C-alpha cells in the first residue's frame, strides 16, 4: 500500500521547508519527482535545485525548472517537456505558498499581490496539468492550504483570504473532476517551524505552543505521510477534502 513507484509527481513552488518535505516524502514512497519555482527569482531556483538533489540521492528521476507559474504559456511548454523527458505527471502538488503578516491597512499595494502567488499560481498549473490528467482518466491534485482559510488571526486578513480561495477551489474542482478519474484534495497546514506566518512572532509563538494540543509547532516532516496517502491509489475514494495536519489546533475550543 501507498507505493508510488512508476508515478511522476510535480511539486510547484518548491522553495521552502514544507515543499522540501512534500517532495522528499513522495520520492521516498517511490515516485519520480520534478519541481518548479513559483517565480524566476534566483533564491527560489537555488532552493528548488537543492530539493531536487535530495530526491536524486534517493534514486529518483526528475527535473527542477525555473518558471513563472503565472505565465500559462510557459507552464504549458514546461509541462509538455517534462512529460516527454520524464513521464506523464500523475501527481500534482501545488505548493506555491507565502504569507504576509501585517495589519490590513498597513499593507502596501504590491503586497496584495499575495493573491497572485497563492491563488493564480495554483490555478494555472492545475489547469495545465489537469487537462492532461483528464485525457488519461487518472490523476491526483493536492493543494497546500492553511487552516487560516476558515479561521481568524489578527494581521492575516489577506493571507487568510487567499487560503479560503484555495479551500473553495479544492472542494468545487474535486466534484467537477472526480467522475473523470482525477481527485482534488488539500493539505490543511497549521503553524509550522521555519515557515513564514504569525508563529514567527516570539510572543505569539509562545502562546501557540501552549494552545496547540500536542504542545509544539509542526515539523515539515509531519506532512509527508499525509501527502503520500493523498497521492496514492488508496485515496481514490477521497475527494474535495482538506486533510488537516495541525496538531489539532483547529478543533481546540
């Protein structure tokens, strides 16, 4: 069970610890893993190549592409090339994910571009790869989403709005595609170590560590079992769901 050998996974926006954990978890389960950046920034390219090297060290095939996920034509070309060189993409993990923690009225206009990073750069690769999955009658789409999509935290209004969009997108698209053999689910992420968010404020981190039932922030590796499950054939009856991995904070009274 949960054997991903023979499958090709694409992890988009691969430039942080959560993305590394997702990619490596899929590689350890047997999948070949390819990666893209979310933008063409050099820092993202360096991270994506570092993650790819770790997947290669496990013995998997794959490529890392420097790509602007907001450019649909570039994404089309990149996906076509990847499938020709590595194989059909049967698992898509949309991991382009960033947070800006700031009072809403203090946010600069360019910071509202968080919608572009967290929403548009998820919709475009899903449409490009999803078309190919639908033609083949099989596929797994897994979106990274914060639990703040339906919970309120001060100074996270815009970030929370982007996450609510991803949750709604997941639930509706899953229903749209399930009869054609493609499932769409999300990983609901709570407060994690080394990830931008309100937990980076020392005072709030202390409060969170006391409030989270397991009394700690998440580790990136906590996501690996969940993503492998959702990517596997064993999850074929799971669709339009948000599998929450948050130490139970979202159900804490």
